[in-house]
């Protein structure tokens, strides 16, 4: 079963991507460092970033 990227919503191929676990136990899956940086370092909302699936679903 393929995982979905927490930020952009794309499917992650098995053997790729990364998993990030916060101290409270929340698990985030990322397909690339671009998604990881946008969510964790830049604290962007995926609904406001034009290249994510959540943005396209909203409009």
C-alpha cells in the first residue's frame, strides 16, 4: 500500500520518501525535501500553495 504525502497529497512509491515523527507521536510522510521544508521549516498551509492537490481541490 502506497503512502500519501502529508503536504502535497501525492502518492509515495515504496522505498522512497521520508517519515517524520513529532514528540507527541504525530507521523508525517513526505515525498520530497521540498514538501518537508514547506511544512516543517516554512510552516506553509498546503491549501494555499498552488502546486499541491489540496489547493487544486479547493478551487
